[in-house]
C-alpha cells in the first residue's frame, strides 16, 4: 500500500503540502497529519456528522472523503471559525444557550451551521431542524442547539429567527 | 438554599475549549513513536476456535506484533467481578467474566480474538485480513427463555446451565393479598433497551516510560481511579507508578464504566512490553458489538387490586439477558426489580429474577440501567387496571402514591447498593398535578381528543410516573485549595463525560468561598490529582462528589476565616468573606490570594497541629442512595396508514431535590428524553437466530435526529433530600426512564378504535402494523 501522492491543501488559511497514501481519509489527514484534532470522528460511515468540515465553503463529511480529493481545495475546520481567543457568534450562541454537553459532536454542528446561519436571516424552526438533521447529538436532545441557532442568527443578522 | 452561585443558570466553564476544538479527547493524544492497535474480533456468536494462523500478518511490513490468548501467558486472566451479588437469601449467582482475548471458544460476535500492533492503524487493519482463524461454529444461545430449556446449547459448558443468577425478593405476602383482590391482571411484557451509542467511541492510549518507571494511560473511562488501581495490580506496579487520565469524554451513559474492558487490560500491557506509546481507538462498528449494551427482559407480571383501584400487591417473574458474561453482577436486573415498585405504596411484592447467559455482547448499565424495564411493567399494569376498573389513569396513580408523610418509605427489599430500598423523601402529587396542567390533561381528553377524533385523526395521550434511585455510595472525595493567585483549584476522582462538572462543582465551591465560578478550576478524572473515588455512574456525581466538594469547600472557608482572624486579631464571627476578600467590620480587608501566601510561608513556622495552605480534602459516603421522581406526559398523533408516530407535545415534571444549575438539569432531561424516545420507536438492536447483530451501523440502528425529537417542556418540583447537606438528588438518567411507558400508552390511546394492547417496547412502524393486524385478525375470529 504505498500509492503515495503529494497534495497541497489550504486549511484555515494555511497551505500545507504533504505526501499521503491514496487511501488516507480526509478526517485522518486533518486530525493526525495536521494535528487539528477539533474535527471529531464519530462513525466513519457518514451518518453522525461529527467530522463535518467546510470544503470550499460547503459542509462535507471528512470521513467520506480521501485526503487526495482535497488537493488544491480550501478547508475550514472548527479551529478556523474565529481567531485564537475569540469566538464566532455561532460559538458564542452555543455557549449562551447551553447547546453542548460532552461537546464531541459540537464541531460538526458548528461547521454544518456556519453557512446556514450566515445565509438564513429568518429561518423557520422546521428549516433549522432540517439544517441539523444530518448531525447526531446524543446529549442535548437538540432543543438547546435549536435555541442557539436562533440566537446566532440574531447576533449575525440582528433579526429574530 | 439557592444562593448567589448555587441554583443559578450559570454558563459553563468547559464550553470555550470544547467550542473551539481545543479540548483533549483520548484520540487527540499524539506521542512520538506511538504505535497503533487493531483487534480481530469474532464473526461468530458461538464457535470453537480450532486454530489461529497469524504468520502472514507477521510478515506484513509495518506490523510490530501479533498476539493471541496463548501469547499473553499468565497475564491472561478473566476480568474481575465488579459488583458482587447482593446479600439476598437463597440467591443463585454464577460468575463468568470476560477474558482479554478469546481462548478455545468465542461467545459473542465482537469478542476480541487477536491483537495486532503496527506502525499505523491502516497497517494494523490490513493485517487483520492476513489472519486465519479456523472456527467450528456452534449453535447460538439467543432467546432467554429457550436458553433455560434442558437441551439448550451452553454459553459456559462448565456451568451446565445458562442460568447466571436467580434472585427472589419479597415484601409482605403476595398470595394472601391476591386472595382478597377484586381484580387481578396478568400479562407478559417484553422490553428491549438499546445501545448508549455515545458519539465518541471508546479509546485508550498507554505510555510506559521505562526510565521514569511510570505508566500513563488516557482512557475513555467513567472510573479512572478504579482503572488505575486495577492496572497497577495486574501489571505488578505500585499504584503510584500508574496515572490514569480520563480526559474530555464524548458521552458515556454507562457503558464506559465496564472496567475492565479487554482493551483496557491489553493496551497498557503492550506499551510496557514494547516500551512504546500504544493507541487503540474503537471504531463505530466495534462499538456496536464490543462495547457493553443493554438488552431485553421478559416479564410475567400480575397486579392485584381492590375495585377502588388500590394496589394490594404485585407479582413478577422475569428473565434478563446478560449477554455472554456477567462482570457487572446483577446491577441492571436489580434495578428493574426495585424500580418496578415506583412511587406507589405497594404492601405486597413477590419478584423472581432470572438472569440468563446468551451469545451476545455483554450487558452492563446504560442510562436507566434496568429501571425503565421495571417502570414499563408497572405503568402498563396500572394502565390495564385503570381500563378494567373504569378509573382515570391519572386517578389510579394518584390513589396509590406514597403519601408525603410516609417518608422515609421502606420497600423492604435490597437495592443495587446492597442497602434496603428506602426512599428518603418525595412529594408525588404536585408533580402529577403540574404535569397534568402543562399537558392540559382535562382539556385534551374532554375537548381536544374528541374533536380531533371526529376529524379522523388518531391522537392520544400518555402520562406516567416513576422514581429513580440515585446518588448511591460508597463514597467520593474532593480536595479544594485556594492558590496563591486567589484562584481555587478543586480535584475529585469522578470522571466527566458532558455532565457540566466544571461548572456545577465550581458553583458549589463558589457558594462557600464567594469566588467567581470562572476562577475555580475543576479537575476530574486524573488520578495524579486525586486518587480516591469510584466513578461517575448511577446519577451520583451531583450527590456524592457534590457533597464531598461542598464539605471540602466549607472546611477551606473555615481555614480562610481562621487565618484572617489571626492576621487581624479579630474573632472569626466578626469577619465576612465576600468577593475574594475577607473583610473586618472596621473596614480592613485581605484577599484570598494574600491569605493563601501567608498560609504557606517561606520563613518562620507553621503552628503545631495545623497544616500549611488553604486546602482541605473531604469525603462523602452516603449510607444509601436518594430517590428522585417525576412524571412524563406526551401527546402523539399516529398515521394509521404509514404507522408513523409524531410526538406533538412532551412534558417532563421532575424532582431532583435541590438544583445546582437549572440550565444543566434541563439539558440532562432533554438528552435523556431524546434517548428515551429513541428507545420507544427508533432504536432497536436486532439479533438473528445465529446471534448476529443485524443493526450494527447508524444506517440500521436509528439515533433520533432533530426531526424526531419534539420541544420538551420541563417543570420542576423541589423536595430536598434530607440525607445530604446540599439536598441534592441525581438527575442524569431520569429523562430516559419512563419515556417508553408514556409513549406506548399514548400510542394505544391514539389507536383506541382498534382495540389494541401494547405490551412491548420499542415499537417501530413495522411492529405497530403487525400489532394492528394481529388485533384485527383476533377480532375477525
């Protein structure tokens, strides 16, 4: 298994060049090659959504992609949501609404939600529920997460969701 | 005593690191020279191992070692029995605990057979395919009742039976009560409880530092102290040479306490053998078959009542599936046996528990831990009785509640902590009243339901009551220290898996020392910081660790005031501790920081008989647990074509005594209810007749998403426990316990036209369809 490829991937604004096996998962690349362990792996079969990252701005499951597929693309992980020591309004909202307990699924929710909250100034509750329906949380029962989404939208768009 | 900190909805200290991806979980540990393990697990539920050929795996580049049971030598030992059988007369208990790697025979799918260690996880998994195990398949033991038939195959041949345990507990004289009954209701109930499915799988990293002669282990365990002590013993090390860290853990819900998992035994051993850091991280497929889970029980239960609906007695004989081994003793079935009694004044009880070995993954507690099985049986019996007697379902419950003046209430049987099952306190009617109000019970049954039914809609309501034994011993401890910065450091032995300990424990300390919660650092689950304790389980953190922290914080407060008294030459009673300072009445003040420095001088002497520093370590060891309670109510609508069930409204009224942080309690309840809803209609572990799990992925085992979980309204009743100073009771499991009982009642109510009786959980659209067809067929005959 030495099918090696050299790839250039921009993650959170930094461009990395690495040589990886063709079969290396993008999630393993982010976590173990780049040391960005905020992206979590919950199921490795694309259901739980914990490993969600932004791939050219779109949420994707990094456990369902190979690192080589990211060659030449831009990725954002939870570590890139805000400068160190600061929080994105979405992160603040999660804190204020008690939208996380163990926090393992949280980075996946945040990455799924970032484009959603930024592009939906007035979503219905049903739309919010649909937006997070591809992310599993085993601790919160989702209620506080939904409240956090509304709060984040208020912070970002100064509107009431 | 809701104070400035205690009882307040304070935002969590742990959030910032979790939200920014900076929190350390076990798989985030990265050490130089680290190697990776993968396990070859049994594909068979029951098979003899004829031979194992690992030679091809050993030849694979990058493979460092391959180990079978034979390679472990004397280190191969069955695991310890965690919970011995309770002291009940006439008990039968057969101990058969799990082994590190299967030897001679495999007893469940997922049992580890060979351990491979390689330079990367990818290579280790490649090498699993190189191994050939020659199995002779055996007939699998799957059904708990058939397992006890004389010609059944045996999980443990040397036992001569699949019966793991039999325990009979009695209160009063059921047969005499039965003779006086106006009504007797008998049914067979079936309750299947599922997987914890914490979002983080299990994992272990072990690092043996040969030069330091020191073993560090990161483990996704709920009980780091117990793991440390056990590992030291197994590996022939001093306890002080072993540090177990339970870092941030991505949910646990019970199964992460099954000390010792085979992997917990093997990974540290391997690190010492190789003198390299070793990592093993469970994948989701392994989690389905190798992490402990709960399982089904079959109950043959009957209830005897007067025509007024007063319970005279309950009799139950049940069969509990414990899987292939029973390392956790009888905790789960004893919880079922005890919790069945619920909030009701039941004078006579006869319960026979039969625990059965099967060729399935091991059963240990998962959120609720057998309690929901008992609640389901009791609540269904009451529903049936109410129908039979023509009494409203809330009324029959109300008539049987233990009245508030009867506490402490002795159920006269033995609970999971081996103490008699005595409820400390409770006030059940206000919880029922509040739940009825929040769900608008009268209006629903008198107006809404008839109106919606007339429109052709199938709507129904479920309302059930329950108790939850929480906060059992033996003990927890804590050390509280004011540091020279004035910040406070607190260490306790319990681990944390999302319960908000970094905040709620800090609130307890803040209440005593009046320090900002953000300036109180809580350390949980690091044996180098605190090495006494049992663990986080049985909804006991806030009660047992909480009260230990409270006691230590009070002691530190005394020391602070004493030191200030010496400094100012003013009696303690005339001092006030406020905002990080001790104030005298004449306007002088000194900071906690300065007092901490003065209490730890570099010159001079510390007074004989006193200790340096502003620090105290205290323990809390309750004689027995404390009992929380509540009522859940929901309204559902059933689509009789698709058999889909929508929950339109969900109400929880909960009494966990004094609340430390209402935000946290609400979160716990929401999450528990979500798991309970999963266990009512979506999640089901299905085994076929060969003992193969047919639902070993999230495509087949359905965890509810935000689309399935409705908004949950929470109401509080507060009956403080008189048995601990904080007045707290546990809350971790409450949300999950009565959900299925309420759900089934609501669905049955919604489908009242069809005359069905639902005696099982979980349901599914398919199963509901079958139940309806069966009822229609019966009607037709």
